C-alpha cells in the first residue's frame, strides 16, 4: 500500500470518505480487500500516473465498496479485490490500448499465486473489464465453473474501474452496472481529490 492510500484510509473526519470508511470497518469482508491494498504488487503494475498504483489502489477500494453495497460474500469479495489488483498489469499505453485487458488476463498466472478455477474466474473477469470482448465471450474462453459468481465479479470490477474515470473527467453514469455504484460517484470524486492532495 502506498503512503497516500494509507493516509486516505485514516480520513475519518472527511465528510464523504469518513462515513464510507466507517461502513467498511463494520463490514466483515473488508479485511479481504484491505489485505489486497496492503499486498499491492507495485513493481508489477503499469508505471503511469494515469493507470498505475494510484488508479489501482482506488479501484481496489471502490471495488470493496461495490462488493459491500451488493452484499457480496467473502469469496466474491476476495475475487473482486484480486481482479481489481491485476486488471491493468498488461497495459502498454495510457490511452489507446484495446488489448490490455486480454494481456492482463494472460499475464495473471505468472504474477499471482492462483490456479485452477480461481485462475479461470479471475482471468475471465479481468479480460471482460475493458475492450472488444464481452462477458459471454470471456466466459467461453476461460470457462469458470461458477458463471454467476464470475459475472458478479466482472461487473463489480467494471464499476470500480469506471468510477475512477472521474480522474479523466469522462465518467458516464449510464455505463455503471449497479444503481448502488451510481450513488458512489461522489465517493470516487472525493477519493481522487484526496489522492491528488496527498501526493
């Protein structure tokens, strides 16, 4: 975890971030997402101010909030945190890089200690987060056993990643999958502003 994110997680008096942190503290699965932040593999991430460690940390945190809002169980939450961690590791460019989600999925076995169906589910979710291949195509390619769980993780990752588009100024709420994610747009803005203020 970067020093910046550690500082954000201490913003208990912040009018937008503070209440969410208190909700997360009361949620039994928050430690799973918090551990993903603690274990952030910074050396494996795309080296960029736009899609690097800061973006990845915010996506992990926003993914945890999406998981909490949608009542995810421990397994869904763990998968979401891992998918958020590795979703952009295959990036080569900050802007036009339509193949990055496929490359990120392909790189996962060499970067994370996941095998079998855990790997299949995570690869499908990561591949589906961006680019030309839809959920159904990714499910066919990786064939995770629990398609319903995989779709939940796919959509939570998509929402967390899309919420952090506030940093680019082009977040379109109609692209968010869950209504609860739309309500988290102020949080995404506050996180990005806090991140800028801390670096």
